[in-house]
């Protein structure tokens, strides 16, 4: 198929496609299509051809949207890169993905130039670095100064890799994930089946575009015929105001963000809002209670980069009736619970989650990583969970998060739940630390409620009333915030480092 924006421009050219909330600027489908055509022509003039891999290191702004769709129009594979990555991290990803051209802006130019030079230090010539703004470095080409070539929209086969995002890397090195056109289209359809689709859908995006939760609405915008509202950085007050100002109907948030939006909205939230896709981390019962009290339509979801976003999603009714559930698998998606030998576990029994279906990636850039994670039954997610008799799933942790202390297994989520029951605990993370006597010790990093004088001894007493002795944290430290990735997942390596 040709890029979706080409199709949308022929169907509803006058509809609003994009709103830049930071500047209150709007683009119709026709306007955006023309801008994408110019960007594609200029990239073609720089030598970009079908199959080339374009690194895109830009914040959540219209130029990033134009670049993504221009790359797809040309047949280029999009490699989204976090604009806040450190230079060595950028260089690693450029090398791993085999990037041939990297696109930056004024805010990312310095880091990208240094990373590109490092990544290609042994090459005869570095690959091109192109800026969507006026470059400050003479080694960087200005996209706007190029005379656009004529563009023929690329005809994509369904099995072609369109996107290579990187996993968050909370427990190890990030991996480049190959997502095909079929993966992205199947995810778009299955998501609409579960969330519904409003006639005047307006999706607010404040998540970074290198995360599938931010990329997906941008890709789906021409498929659904919806409007995308961009906000470059998350701020609860401005996001809450955006919901009202632009009649936002849907958004994707992580639990911490949603809690802050609820704090910012007082007693009311935009009446137009019909779906809040909530992922990246478990939603606490207290947050779900707040959503129910305010009639916020929250859809807790379980997803992965490797599955092009959602795997299972609960409806607001399911979330309210069964706090902690992530619902049932999406259409076409098979999710099973398996033991160490690959045998399927019955309802109620915990095991590793294995997912298969058309949304699941064919594999990583690294063949050995693909062989280790993908099997005949599907992708072994590394997540531990179970399904109940009704088919509703719950996630309880990661296979590599399991703490083995004195021969006893401890699921960190059990300890986190107990800690969060304390009225003075705002957030918590639990990991295992090396211990000479017990092998590992349970350790907790705790964020107290504002103004609290919470002590470790008080938490110890609280946990002794709720947990078996071997589950009680032997190390408790306090912090202003839990380290998280930009997808909202606890950064366990950073938590361990902080505790150590």
C-alpha cells in the first residue's frame, strides 16, 4: 500500500489533521500532505531511497510528524530516537540500526552531530546529518534549503519493516525492534475495535514520538481520519487545558501523568474525553478510584514495543470492577501463560506471558536476541502474570525481577502493593540487591507523600502486618521520585544504583 496520508488527502483533504498546541497552529490534511510532499522531495534530493534507514531525533513537534510521513512516502525505514538520550546512547543506536541519514533539530543538533561522528569513526565518511531548523554546525545540511525532487509514493508490501523503535532497556541493553506494515495496521485495527472510534476523533499526544505510545497516533491519524494534537513536553496544567480547548476525545498517558492531570483539573475534566489509554506501569487502585469518581474513561492496557503497542486492554467497566486487571487480549492477539517448559498454565496459575498474532514483530535487529525470545508459540515477553476464570489478565512482575532470598521467591509487585497501602506512601519500587548471607535482599525505594515524615521503621512495622517475613524489605530508602523510563516503566537498573 502507499503511505496512508496519500490516501487520506484524496478522501478528506479539508479536515484538520494536526494541531500544534504549543503555538495553536493547525494543518488541514491537504496542508500536511503538501508539507510532507516537500519534505519527501528534499530528502530524496539528499539521496534518501527506499530501504534507507532514517534516524529521527526530534521532540514531539510538527516537524517530526512531517519527517515520519515523508520517510514512509519515500519508502524509508523510520528509526525514532529519544531526543534526551545521552550522546553515547545515541551513537549506539545509530550503529545498531544501521542508520544511513539522521534528522535532527535545533535542540538535538549538537548531540546528534557528536553521536554520528562517534558511530562512524572508522568509516570513510560520516552519514549525512540533516536539520529541520537552521543548522548551527557547518557539517549539518538544512533540509529547507534543498530543491525538492519529484516523489513517487513507495508501494509498501505488508511484510516490509517500516519502523525500528528501541525497547526501553530497563534491565539490559535496549534492542532494536523490527515492526512491519502488517504489525502497524493490525494494531491500528485491533485498537479501534477495543477502544472504539469517534466520528470526530481528536487524539492528544504528549508522549515522546520514539515511544510506540507516541508514534502510534501519528501513524494512525490518516488511517482513522482523526486530528492529532501535539504538545512538545508534558505539563499537567497545559495538557488539562488542551483537553478542554481542543475537545480532545482520546489520549495515551502513563499513571503518573494521569494522576497529575487529575490534580490539575480540580472537580471537572473535559466532557469530550471518551478514552484514556493507560499503560507503561500498573494503575493503582487509588488512581482508578479517582478516575471512577470523576467519570474519567480509563482503559488500563498491557503492551510492548514488540507488539506495536497494545496486547491486552481493559474497558473502564472491567477496570472498575476488577482493579489491577489489564483486561482481555485484543482482536487477533493470542496471549497465554506458560511454565518454564513452555506448557500452558491453567487459569489462576502464574507463569510467563507469551504473545502471538499479526501485531507481533518478526524479531529484533540482533538475530541472537530474536532466537532467545521468539519461539513456535510466539514471543516470550519476560512478563509474569496470570488470567482468571473469566479470561481477564493481570501482570505481577518480570521473570528477571523475581527476587530469590534465602531460597524463597519474592514477586516485587506484592511488596509494592503492600507499601502503597500505607497512607503516607506516594510511590514505591522494589528490587533485589546482592546479599552475602541470603543471596539477595528485598530492597525498597519509597516516595513519601508531600509533607510526610515517614520513617523506615514505620514502614517495616506496616509491612510486617501484611507480608511474610522473607518478603519484608531489609533495605528501605527514600527519594523524591522513582526513576522511570519515558514510557513510565520503572527503571530497575537506576533504582538498584540509587539504593546501592
